[in-house]
């Protein structure tokens, strides 16, 4: 999920803060308070993440601005957790801002649901990978990852399995993850990926 919180205060000269309602102060309180949603509101066995990734306010060093904006992302593993975090973001923002004399607007947009691999499809994919690469090269259980993935919509309609193919090469190629300016896809894994899908089709067709 993604959210934007817009805080409206009352700007003024930085030398006279008592005549203002500082949205930067309000936003700072919100950044900290929003972390309590996961720390104190979510079951530790049901992972969730609330990350503030942007904080914009002001344009010069001697003026308290009229407005501040927070932007962030939410990652949850269950629909229940998703709903709890959404309510928490709105409730905290609408409680903290008025207490500081400011007004607030929350724009919360739900994103991808969690990816849930179906057991039968997961086993089929693991068997095909093991036949191609050897059992020692197949990781059947991995820790929960909190990245978003639109494959989740397909998996809700048809039981499936989201497969990852490792790309780290012997020379260090592909060792930098995505969302990094030094990311460089390791082209040498392309035949492995194509061979995996071919092996999976050959494995599953006789069963149909």
C-alpha cells in the first residue's frame, strides 16, 4: 500500500515560531508515532512494515512553512494486518495533527495483496527445478519477504507459485539487488530460466 499525509499549519518567520503552527514539528511527531502501529498494534507473528520514505516541507532556511507532506509505503502479509495498518495510519494522523493545532489530509491507497504460493503448484515448480539443477540448488523454504508483487492478483484466481531464480555469478555478476543504481542483470541465467519453464511444461503435460 501507499499513503500520503498532507499537514496544513500556519507559516511564519523562523524567529517567531510562537506565531506559527509548525507542520514540520507535526510531521516529525507523525513519523515516530506511525512506527507504533507495527511495534504495538501488529501480532509479531504476522509481519508488517510501515516506512516513511519522503518528508517534504519548506523552501528556505528562515521561514516556517505552511505545509508539510509525508509519503510512505505499507507491507503486510495478511488482509487483517492490511486493514489494521490502514486504520492506524488514519487514526494517528487525525489524532496527532489536531493536538498540535494543525489539520491533516490522509490519502491511503491499497496496493498489491500478499503473494500466497499454493502447495501443489509450489511442489511442482520445486520438482522441475530439482530435476534440472539438482535438489541442492533448490530452496523450498525461504523467510517471508515484504516486497510487493502483482503476481498476487493471478494467484488469487488460479493457484500458483511465484518462483525466484538466483542470478549471482562466479565473477560477482548479478550480486547487487534490484532498486540499486549498480544493479546489472546477469544475462547468463537466461538459459536456466528458459530451461526451467520447458522442464515444468514437460513435467506437467502428461498429467493433464
